[in-house]
C-alpha cells in the first residue's frame, strides 16, 4: 500500500460548490420549501468552509452579486426580466427558464470552474428542480467543448415530481448524476428509468435550541380547549386538510374540546376546506395580524379566537411562533398523502412536538416511537392515535424526547457531511473512468 491516502478528501482547500435554483433567500424568490432548502444548504456549506455560489432568480432591486465578506456568494439572475414581473419568482416563469439556461452555463465556467481549476479546486455544481435541468445539460455540453468536463462534478436534484414532463431525462441522466431527497422519491424515479443517489433534506441547527417554556405555556393557554392541534401547509388536497377537519369533528363527538390552529397559503382550495369544517358543525374564525410580532401580540390574537374550533391564522407566521405552536400542541398534523421528504415533520420534532405524518417520504418517522405515522386517509386513525396518547401521557413525553433526538440527526451540518461522502464517491468514480480511457 502506498503512503498517500486512498481517497482524495473533499475539503474547502480542493472543492468549491455552485447551487443553481429558481428559488432563493430573497422574499421575492422564497415561494416554498425549495427556497428554504437552498438557503439553508448554501449557508451550511459556507459555514463548513466551502466557497459556495448560489445562482437564483433574485429580487430585481437588490445587487446582482452579493458576497458579504463571507464564503457564500449570492448571484441574482434574470433581474432584467424580473423587473417586468414584480409578483415573485414564478411570474414570467418561461422567460426566466430560457434566460437562465442560456446565460448561466457560460458564467459558471468563466467565473467559477476555470478560476477554481487554476487554484487546484474541483467545482461541484448542483441544480435543483426541473427549471435547471436544461441548464445542467447545457453546462455539461459547454464544459465538454472546452475540455473541462472532467474537472467538474454535476448533480441535479429532484425534490418532487412537479415539472417532470418538461425534462429530457435520457439527456439529463447522461450529463449529470441525479439525486433526490428520500428513498420514496428514489423509488418514484425508478418509474422514469432513473436510479438516483439519496441525499436527504435537513433542518438548521438553531431549531434545536431550547424554547422559553413560559412562552410555550402562554401560547397554549391563549389557544384554549383541552386538545390543541396545529396544521401548517399549502391549501392543497395532497395535504389532507379535509381529513384534519373530520378528525377535529370526531374528537368533539367523543366529548373532547379540540382547537385546530391552522395556517395555509393563498390557494383557493381554502374555501372548500373551511366549507367542509362549517358543514361538520365546526366554528371557524380568521385571525388577522397581531398588533405586535412578539409573544404578547401572538397570545392576544390567539385568545381572541379561543372559542373557535378552527383558528385560521391570516398572517405570516415567523419561525419563533411556529416553534412555540409546535411545542405547545398535543399534535401537529403533517398528514400529507404524498410527501417527498416531509420537512415540517422534522421541524416539529426539533421543537419537541409530536408530528402526525404520512407514510411516504417521511423516513425519519417511527410510529409511536418518535411520531404518529398514518397508514390510511381515514380521519379515525388520527382520532384513535390522539385519544391513545391522551390516555398514555407518559408515552407522549417519551415520544417528544425521541423526536428531538431524531431531529438532531438531520441538521444541515450532518447533511453536508453526507454530501461530501457522495461527492467523494463521484469524484473517485470520475477519476477512475478518466484513467481507464
């Protein structure tokens, strides 16, 4: 055996990262889970010491390049188009996709890959979602034309199946390594003839910080009732909102006094869900933005609706309030029918809450160990599970402790460690293939 290492390490001295995504950290670009993912992943990579470039469809009124003196460099793209579409990242979507795929590859090569190579670093480029699939293939082609294809690793990640009809999968699979966020998604991609690597999502370590127990009790008291439930997500049938409303009604029929605190989006499906709730005899009350965004303001707003069965929050819910709601609730209904990963469940666990998840991409959830895992779309499954925990409070406490321990295994820092192992495998494979030619 030689004296040198068997494998080339993946460290900041020899590796640089580029993330390509439509969504990003600006409010203009933060439309959903993808924005959170790339924001936290890019920060975690930079905190681990890697020079990291995030290309995204950013706010047209902010600087096109923002380094901030750190290792994370934000590159806001297609701003000239976004000025015509002020309502967010997905307005003018087709024009932005075309501009992104036409202009990003050359800049990545000239301003990242080539300089990094001169300084002895390999560039890892990670594209996100269907919007960047064409960009990744074009980048591979241009790198090949300039004799640089072997000097970069190209990964494309699928967070869900949305937009798959727009992807040339044979080309993408040839030009990149395809990844995804769960084994559920891995098996879904098998249908498309793809066998991706799994690199899970994560949560920021700050979500594991201790909560103010007094604030948790204050929020719980403001909600009222003898059973507090929380549900946060888009107004979408896949989120099984109607199942949640039926569960609340059936808990009432058992003699309990439940309260469901919910926060949806702007989707019109809200009307159908609330109609279902009212038809079941549930009292629904909208809660407008509080006078102040602090514990006092939140409690005053919640207590004003404490006689309602469904408390519908009609304002942006900051992270601090979400954590207080998750911790104070008897259960958080993250009961989606199909979930590629289920980041909300992990966020609930980090706060010491009891998550009620589905049984698809939520691989971290173990039934009655660290969560409630639903196998059906029958509201009675929620009802019986919650009634069981009401009668066995000691198990509920054990589940909360186990949930926090599980969440600690899924921080973005841990995900970056796994990502580096995957990159090491791909770099080794690419080097061996090059040597064999």
